[in-house]
């Protein structure tokens, strides 16, 4: 789809699936900042060459952009004084299979235009638009306002993933103590893997996002220091919560293994108790089966009933003793 107002650069319309022109007014009120969205990563990089003159005029800048890793990764590249490229992973949680999915978000910020693309279903751009349309004061204007909304939406998506993982951990905790569940270990390890996936996507953010601020020149900073500190603090808080969830899962695993060990000990006690009960009549029968000449009660009329009664009484006594000590 081409730009809605036809104001896009020549030769770039085929890369855009939408145009946010007119949504964000510049501080001077003279004209709007265009928000353009590319279909995918390749279209985004090709359109970036058309939008940012430095990518066409300076081969080193173009090489730096196209040399970015192909997998989702966090990176902030200053093309020149006017253009900055931001790539970051995105995360979302699917409730049906309780898995963390990762995607990628790209954002090219210039003096009067912002180009983005989003791979995945995190909905970062959609939530960023909702933030821009929300009433109230704004901490930035123009492209900075769009970038701040995108960053805040990105962190909000990560927070939602952390909350969803916390609920999944709570459900798994109930399974661990449910005797009706035979083996909750697969669920525990699945959640630990999903938490690791989420942390792998979030950790680079705290390292790369500070690059959006310029400690030497506040005017060149794309995101204010205070807002950026709040964003980084939120990312670190989410990571701490994920680490706590992972630690809780490890504790659940230890508890489950302890429960298995206790049940195995109980089974061994029961087996030993029944073995002792069965050994007693075997010993008595073995003694009476020796066929010695001088055996007590061999010629007694009640000798056989006496031997049977002795076996039964001994087994009953052993059974009551083992029940009293908790082995049966």
C-alpha cells in the first residue's frame, strides 16, 4: 500500500503497508511527522536506504546497517546526526501452549519521519499507536514521541509476558503438590525453558537502550534520561521477576524429587515389612519340616493345628507392630 498522502520518498511506496502521517505534530506545529511501516526486515532495510541519505552516500553506514545480525537482537546504530536505527527483540506469550514467542522490531528515526517494521504478534506498534492517541501531556514531540511510545509499548509487552509466566508458574506449583499428577517434571522444565527464552530476549535491552541517550548533548538524545532510566529500571525489574520465577521452579523441582524419595522410602518400608511377615511362617514351616526323630509335638494330636496357629499369631503380631511404627 502506498502512503496515504502520497508524500513518501520516490520509489519507496511499495515498501509501506501503512502511513501514520498527521498523527504526531511537531513542536513548532508547522508540519506532521510521518510514521511509515514496512512489511518485513528486508523491505525495512531497503526503505531505510531511501529515507536516510547517509545510507546512500556513505558506504560505511550502509555496510553497518546491513551487517546487523539476522536473528532478533538488540542494536542501536547512529547513522549520522539526524538518523538512528534501532533493532530489538519482541516477546509475547501464547496461552494455549504456554510458550514464549520472540519476534523483532526495527525503528529508523529521522528528523521528520519514523520507519518501523514488526515481525511477530507482540503488537508493539499497535500499542504504541494507542499510547500516541491517548489524551494527556506528552514528554516528547515529533519522532522522539513516536520512539518513546514504541519503547514504552515494548517494555509493556515484556511486562505482560512476565505476568503470564508468573500465572503459569503458580499453576505448575499446584500440580507439584497434586498427588493426582504422576509427573510434573516436564511442565517444570518447559516453563524454565520459556523463562530462559524471555530473559534471552530482554537482557540485551538494558545494555542497548542507554545508547538512545546522549550524555554530552541532551538535544541529540532520542529519549530523555529520566524516561530512559525508568524504562531500563522496568526491564531490570522484569528480569528480576523472571529470575525469581526460575528459582521458584527450581525449588519446585527439588520438592518434587524429595517427594519422590519419600514415596520410594515408604514403598521400601512396606516391602520390607511384608517380607518380614512372610519370612516368619516360612521359618516355622522349615523347622517343622526337618523330620528329626525328636521334635516337639510330632506325635501330638494337636501338633499340626498348633503349628498353624503359631504361624498365624506370629504374622498378626508382626503386622500390628509394623502398623504401629508406620511401615504399613
